[in-house]
């Protein structure tokens, strides 16, 4: 069964806006053992939209399209599909009622542009939009079932879950299509080339319906074992899972899809601990990643962003002679200890380093970081060096290593 997406919108081809809708659909399908076969991104142009529709109508079983259903002049999808099907646009009564209630509540006059977004091609099946005003619609074109949804992610997600996914799932069950079974490992501290070397022997023995996939998300490498089958392959797959697990155990921090910041917070909460951070080179990025998680206040005490040498002295009482002395194992240790004294948090961590592009020394080039972690049971110091990367990647890498060290230490605390 082949499933595709078409993302419609000029803004998607300028670099300003990413097609997150296709990524979302791909993730929902993947979690159910299916895979997105292809995605197309096209301009708000009638000819381009028709061309993409015709391509997918000849190759796919299901096609999910996003965008072009709003009130503005560049929203052309409904009119283009009506013309393609040789029909006219009609008002969706459910959406019109919601629009009238919306206008009455806000004391607004309904205008022609507002009415435009409640139109859909006659003869197609309208799909309710419970978040926005524009209905989606579904129809058959060629060999494919098409679903047209708004491009706004908050509207699209609910409509996809309610009106599209159940139909795809039912078709998958009926067709007897092979499912995609997976096992994954998130790794840190192993280069991609070394990971490949370790997997060479396993890849040479995998059956034709199984394969390994690699993804680098600096500073992590993600490894996935894919297995396509009608039923859970069971022991056949798990024998390879155990072999992979044994080869990557020293670098794997999780075999789940959960992000490291979520894992850290879950572990802190389960142990009744609070975390405090002293961040220099990361500029508060670690704290930002933690506080994006709902409920983080239950376990995250806070972060002192002590970027300049003077800030380290004023905020934490750690007085250092110069910037070079501020990037060292001793500086990170002093910051963590001072933070511990001020916050009283059970877990305290500090990070210093050179993010670049300037700075660095011969012994500690750009991309070198010093981490210091204090837990109820131990004090842990680490030097991490990944020279040559850009500033943004270096900061993200330092924050990720820090979170992974915290998570590893909390696992030891159990």
C-alpha cells in the first residue's frame, strides 16, 4: 500500500516555512507499521497543483494534501480540484454554521473572503474542521483516495486523526499489507563511521526483508533495525536485536523515541530530586530544552547563565583570572560546587567550553567542553571534544552531552 503527501504553498519553497505536516503524517504512519512512500511540495499555482495530483493519482493508494483552503487569494486548492473534477464549489453547512457563530460571538461582519474558506467541491466528502473554519474534503482521483486538509498544523493534526487515519488503518488491515517492525537505539559518543564498521557483519546476515537505517543528529547517532513482515517476526528479529544491543551498549542511552530532556525529567521526578544548572558556553540552552517539557517545574530548580567571567563571580562567587581559566575542569567544578551551595538542589551540573568560531587554544580547540556533575552519590567530571563544528551545533552538542551525563548518573542512583 503506497501512501503519499502533497504540501501546497509558496512559503514552503522559500526556506521560511518547513513542511512539518508531512513529517507528522510520516510519524503517525510509522508508529503503525506503515511508511510514507513519497512527498511533493508545490507552489500555489493551479498547473503545479494539478500536475502533482495527477502524478500521485497514478502511483499511490492514499494521498494526503495540505494547504490552500483558506480565505486569501493564494488559497486555490478547492477551486483547482473542483475544476479538475468538473464540478462547482458549494458551502459546507457545518462549517458555515461555525463561521456564523464565530462572527456573532466576536461581533464581526461575515465577508466574502471569510465565506470562501467554507467552500468545497460538490460531490466530494466534506471533512469537519473543529479548530479552524475551513473544511477538508475527500475524493477519488485515478486509483488514489485523496484527502485535502488545511495547512495549519493545529487544524491538520486533529482532522488527520479523526477523518483520515482510521480509513488508512482499515485499508491496511483489509489489504494484508506487510507491516514495518522496528527496534531503535539512540547513541552518543560513537562516530558514524565506527558505528557502520560495527554493523557490517550484521548487515551481511540480515534477510532481504530487513535492513538497518542510520541517522545523525549531532552529537547523536540513531540506529534503527527495520523488519517488514505480515506478522511480528519474533525470535528471528530479536536475535539480531540482541546482537546490535551488545555492540552498542556502551554508547546507547535509550532504546525509545523519548527525547533526552524528557528522560532526565522523568528520572528526576521518579527519584524525588531537583536539578540546578550553571551554564556558560551553552547560554541557557540546556534549561530551555528542559523547560519546554510540560511539568518540568516539578524537578528543575533553575539555571544560572554565567557567560562572562564577571558573571561567574557576581552570580556564583567563582572568581577566575581570565577567559582561558574559565574553560577548564576546575572552573566547571567550582561552578557546580557554588551552585550546590546556593541552590541546595540534589543534582547540580555545570558546563564551560568553546563554542566558536573564535576562542579555543591548542590543547582545547573550539568544540571542547568541560562538564561537572554532582549527585547525592558522586561527583563526575568529563571533557568532551568535537572540534570543527559550527557554533550552533557545538552549543547543542554540549547541552546534549550534559543531559546524557545527568541521565546516566541518575540511572546509577537507582
